[in-house]
């Protein structure tokens, strides 16, 4: 029996969880670099019966799954996986399990750190100080400003509380948001265009789907104030990358904090890496010691249960 742990970029999977119940019965292999493209995925994984996926890092389409003829079980971290064709896996008789959801604090603390780093341009000042320059930029105070939250769900509600703690006015929009739900979260419901045109910081917290892909494009960025900042920690395709680069380059908006991208890992030569007034992070929202410890331990437990013939946390549809 061969078990693969995929995309362990930080080489921490075996340290953060107890895999002994798996390792005693299976050949356990850890992949620390991303496998790019279907052919490379198939070449590397064709002999494995079990795959342990980390979130959406590695895509597994129906065609790719069909080529992994030995594959019998997949476990992924979190409650959903947008790059795994779960239906195709189940149709092939491959059982699929999930783990507990991400710790909310892991993501929201990162979001607020990114908002502050973007508004005060901390990375640019750190870099300039190391290069011998003292005080390079003029930052923006958050107190008294307006925080616009697109998507007032589990994460958005906590970000609203952070905004209130920093003496910000909080406004929110999502397709089905009600006045009562917004008020309960300490926000005021507005329509999307009003949010974009009045907020000093716009932060995105909606799930990626057909209705949200390209939700923030050239028109929407054009509605924002030239002094405003956009922060995206949800999924890359929610914000049109080309339009964002143009808005940053032209000065349509003051800056952006970004943790998610159309292609991950972000290529080193990507145009975003040359865009001005940006803070770019390598998808760190869920990447904390506490969070990955839960992810990896429940992944190990899922595999052990499957090896026992009594799988747990199964995806059924």
C-alpha cells in the first residue's frame, strides 16, 4: 500500500501529526514540491492507492483521475476542495474524506495583518530600511476610515468586529445579505457600487463560484477611490488579475494586499510582482502551526480509518 502526502511546502506534515497508524501499514511518501500539469501528476502518483491533499493546491480532474488506476482513497483538508472533481472520483469508486474546517482565527488574523501592512506599506519600508533608506512612504491610519466587506459570512463577520475595534465604520455587501444580518455583525448593508465607491479598504470574503468569478474587474476597480486599498484573501479569480494590475499601475487605486492568485504558486515573473504599492503573500491565510496540525492529524486519522475498513468523514456527493 502506498500513501502520498501532497504539497507539504513547509516540510511539516510528519512533525505536526502522528502518522504511526499509517506508516506501520503503508509506504508513506511526502511530496514537498508542487506537481504541475496532468502528465507530471500521473507520472509521480500512478502507483499510489491513497492521496492526502492539502486544500486546493493540486488539481485532480476527471481525466487525471481516470489515469490513476490504482487510486482508491483521497483525503483532503478542509470541508471542500474546488480543484478535485469529487463526482468523478466517486463515480470511479474512489472513496473521498474531508477534515475539520480551517480555524477561523488563522485566516482572519492574517487578513487583518495584511490590511494593516497594506495601509502602512510595511514591507516596502522594511525593504528600504535594509537598503539604507529611512522612512520611504506615508502610510494611512485606519481609525475613522470606512471598511467595506464583500461577503459577510463566517470570516467577514469577524473582520467586521476587527474593523469596529479599530474605530472604523463598517459597510457590507453580498448577494443575499439582509439589513438585519448586517446590523447583527456591526455593519451597514449597502449595494455593491456604493461599497466600492465609499470604502477606504475593500476586503473580499466570498466563495469562488460561477457568480463570483471576475466579481471585481475593471469597472468595479474604477468605482473605488484613488486613495482606497483592495485586499483579496478569498480566491484569486474573484478579482480580475489583469484589471488589478492596470488599476495599480495607473493609480486608479492606492494599493492592494493579495494572498490568493489565479495560478499558485505564483510564478516568479508574474506581472503582479512588479505592480506598485502591493503586499503579496503566498496564500498564508490557513497556514499556521495550529491549523495545519488539525489538518494533518485528521488526514492521518482518515487514512488510518480507511485502512481499518471503517472510513470516516466521507464525502457522499
